[in-house]
C-alpha cells in the first residue's frame, strides 16, 4: 500500500482540494498483492494480475453463482494499523474511492445490474454506515468512483444509510437508537466493498470484474476562501468562437468550437488537444453539433444535426458518445427535435424533446414528464424543471425508484441547471414581484439565496453548476445596457466572488474583458465556461487553481 501526498493525476477523486494541510491518501495499488485487504469468498475466484489495471496491477474476480461480493479490510484478519480503520472523526474530511471495470454481470445467463456499496462497520456498536457508489452493469469501462463526506457529522449525510436496527415502519435497516454517523466513524473495525444492498437478496450471479486503486483520503475540509487561478483559452478548430460547457474529474472538457468555415462542431478537449466528435448527418463530414455533458469516465452527451426523415433538411437530435460507440442518435428517424444536456458514468443521458427524458442503451428514450431534464448525478438523480403541482418549477427525479421530489419557488417560477452527488440543486427562482434570484435548493427543500456579486450595478442572473463541495458557479447581469452585460462568479460558503478577479496574473487577467458565463466546475475547483478574450466575444476558457500542491493534470501540465 502506498501512502502519499494527494493528488492522483488521472483519477477522478472527489475532495482533492486542500490548502490548510496537504491531504494524505492511502492507496491499494495491488502492486504488492492485497496490501492488507482481502478477496471475496471464494478466494480462489479472485486473482491479482500484473497488467491491465488502472494502470498496472489489479484484482480480477471471476465468480460463478455468487450471491454477493465482499472485498474487505478489518482488524481481525488484517493489519490493525490500516489507515482505512480506526477513529476517522479526527479528520475534517474523508474521501473513499475505487476504480472498477465490469466485463459482465449475469443472472441465469442474462445481463444483470448490481450495486457497488462501501460499508464502514463498527463492531463495538454493532452498526455500520453505507453508501452506494454506483450501479454496476455489463461492459462498463474503467471508471473511478468516490464519495466525500464529513466523518464528524451526527446526521447521516445525503445518500448514506445505516444498519444495526430495523425501522419499525418499513422494516429496513437503520442505525440503532442513539447512534450517530460520527459514532460509527469514531471506531471503524472493517471497511467493505460489496455488491449487495443491506437486507436485499439476489439470485445467484456470475461476476467478471476488476478493481484497482482502493483509496482513502483524509484531510482538512475544503477552504472557505477561493483559490487564485490561472486561465487557459482552449482554442478552436480554426474559427473564431468556442464555448466550454462541462468538465469532469479528470479535467476533460466538452463544448462547441468553430472551424475555418465557421461551422460549429462538437468537441472533447483532453490532454491539451481539441477533438472533433463527428456528426449525425451522413451527408457531411463536418456539421453543426454541441457537446454539453461529460461523465467522469468520458461519456459525452449533446445534440447534432440529423437528416429530416420526411423531406429535405435536417433536425437537431440528442446524442450519446463514447470511445466504443462513437456518436449515437438517441431518437433515430424522428422528425422532432431533441437535445441532450447531461450524462453520467452509467451511460444515463438526460435532456428534452417532447418533454424531459432519460435515455439508456437498454431502455432507449423514456419520458420523465413535461419540461426539461437538465442534469444527472452519479447516483442517477435527475434535476430538471417544468410544470409542477405548484406551477412552473424545479424537480428531482430518482431514476432508481421513479420517485419525484418537487422544489419550491420563491413565489412565481424556477429553472434548474445542475445537481451534485448530495442531491443539492442550483438554478434561479423568480419572486412574487418578478425579481430573479440565484438559488441553491438543499435536499430538505430549503432554499439558499446566493446573493449578488459585490460589483456595483449588477443583479442576480443564474447559478449554472455545483460541485460536491457545494462550490457554485454562475453569472449575474448588469442592471442596464453594457457591452459586457454578464459577469461570472464563484460562490463559496455564503459569498460570491468575481471570477475574473481570481486570476492571479494581472496581465492575463487584463486580456480577458469578462468571464461572462461559467458553466461547469469539478471537485478540484477547475472551472469552464465562455468569456471575452482579446476582444473576441465568445472563447472557451478553463480555470485551474494554482494553490494545489503536487498536481499533475491530464495534459501533463504541472503547477509552478
């Protein structure tokens, strides 16, 4: 096992940002065997292989007729001094993560889905807390999954469950009376990665999957003050304009950029290179398209022009893109327009067409209801807006159980833009007197007014994106006429900061007239969007914190 200063350059780990103290990460790389962890039963079904991991050595499980998998470390058969065990409440934050590749999961010869659950168990209290990292299914490529949380929290954080007692109403698992989340984390005797929900039974299942880089990051809480930033113009395909729409945990960016013929093309920016994703229109090599959402494992979603089915011309169709499939039309042959706005690592795509939809390769396009599905998190929770019982407002749809949670407005209506792993949602809401407010909706339904950027003559615009640390980016609007009517901001711990003012180099800062539309932010605090650079109204930008220690980004660029 390796103990090192954070950061892991190419791994999608939440919670990498730490200024007050360097975060420490324990990583099981399998280079030296199990390194304190144990394989699921039967042990013979899992082998350590030297190549093919993420990267290098990894654990390969090929279990036949198994009822569940449990990879674990404990203080009974494992090392008592394992950094995964003990009192975690001495830390302000924890991030648990693992990389997984699923080749197949089958029940009775048919494809099946199984959860990936992390458990922290306290034998003294006979209790545990658990979190669903993802849903595993056939053919999932190497993907890094993680969850960040406060081990000192007394209440269960969003998405977490507990065991040790039975709910008197539902019969489901709950923490024992008087036992808190922090109580369990204060004395962890075992950590388990499981393919089985507590109290759930499954048919005998054949698993063929690989795991690598089991890791635990401990450190201080994310800072309440913003970092200083550098900024990169992502360029174009030879034209003038470009927009950056989203960024994943590896620093890959989705967007649209012009070529020399002023055709707007969907792109993936990665490793310092801009890549054209193709088109749904077979009549042209290059045609209009926009890449909007990008998942942590590199899936993309957006829209492209497709042939109109009943005559000449084209119509916009939503697409899904991966390295294996290329660009896939989500509604082939339809005469109706559709747009995909986001995608997660399970390949769930959300967007709008004849109402809000969710799409998977298995089920195709399924209607959620009227309006638009704007965003989806790694748990499959969809945030959108449209007609609700109270008028026009926001909602959160849980794709796992089909339940809908409606979000209150500030009086008249709301629109939604993004959702984080904790189920917190951002966007804007209109008050009874028709004033817009940028807002954050908590899971309990309470609304946080994000305020106004501290710049004279500006009023609230829209909150566009939120990361898992509750950092929010958006824009506010000038109250009058201006050549630069929008100004971007970063909101942290109750305060908005002028985004342009966070650029450290004054010469570079002056070259950007405005960072008008920040549209995405990841857990490292990297921000993408649209700005005005060197007099050009519409350039794709990427902002990177410069205070992160020992960071190597995906394109090989190192901090000074």
